[in-house]
């Protein structure tokens, strides 16, 4: 550890190089950049899309990689600027390479940044797709409520985009069908036994079916047995 008296201001040998590592260490810095960059991408793919929002996973990985390299070079006297320059060069090269790969190979682009996924189809949750996403029903319904949606019967299609946003396509008012209410106070009205005959929506997938008074029934779509009275309200934007 250097004492304050040992550090000479504007010592260009210390600023550009390191007395503790040989020049060949720059090659290792490049290899470290490649491996760390790939690990960042992998970690962001595992954690999912919700925290990324307006930035794509690819763009966020660039910010994380360059931010760390820039911060160390600015703050610590024992981090040579030349090492940081190698980091910036390698990461910038990877950025150009991955951009080219995403343009050349659409499947690679879908793996890297994610493809739109259908979550709601014709007023019901697409459970096979939904269960593969890092998102809960509560979060999905919160996104739908931001677009003044009262129940799933108003939704023809809903997709989660690569950015984590939810895009919605609506039924025309004349085509709106009974659906699963997504308002919190209506969601709390769950029951296993139906007290009054009528149309009920499965609390799990949103499938609507008629039930008789006093009936205990399983959803014909997902085989769950929790029901909420279906809502038939038209959408008011």
C-alpha cells in the first residue's frame, strides 16, 4: 500500500502502466472483458425483463461493463488508464459485433434481447407462455390497469415486449365478452363454492364458464377451482 508521500502527481508511468503487472497483462484484461461481458449478458437473461424497462438487456450490459471500468480508472491511482482503454476497446468491439449478429441472425437477436411473448389471448391468460416469464399475475394486471382495463374480456391480445412493457390490443365494444376482473377489490371476491348461478371466471387463467348455484367446479381450461364473478363492463378509455 502506497503512502501519500509515495504518490507523485502526474507520474505518467504510474498513470498509464502498473508496476505490479507486466505489459502482457493487457491481453488478460481483454480476455477478462470478454468473459465478464458474457457473464453480464447471461445474468441479465436469467433475471428477466422487468427491471430493464426502457433499456434492452444488450444496452444495459454495455452501461454496466463500461461504467465499472470508467469508475475504477477515475478513482483509483493504481488502475492504469491504458487498462481502462483496453476495456472500452473490447466492449465497443463486442457492441459492434453483437449489433452485426442481431441484424444477420434474427434468432440470435431474439435470444439476446428477447422476443415479444403473447400473455393474454381472446380474454384468457396464455398459461404456457405466462409461466415461462419472470412476471406474476399481480404485475401483469397492474400493467393492464395502467391502460384502463377493467377485466380480461376487454383484451384481444396482450404481449410482453423485449423492454418489459406490455402491449395490448382490444376487442371492439360490441365484441367485449365476460372476463376475469383485474381490479383489486373485485379480485378479492374469490370463492370455491358458487352461491349464485351465473358466469364465473377462473381466478388462475381467466376462462369463463356458467356455474350452477352451490356448484364446486374445476376450470375446464387449467383445472383450478377458484372462481370470481365475471365482469361484462365495456372499456372506457
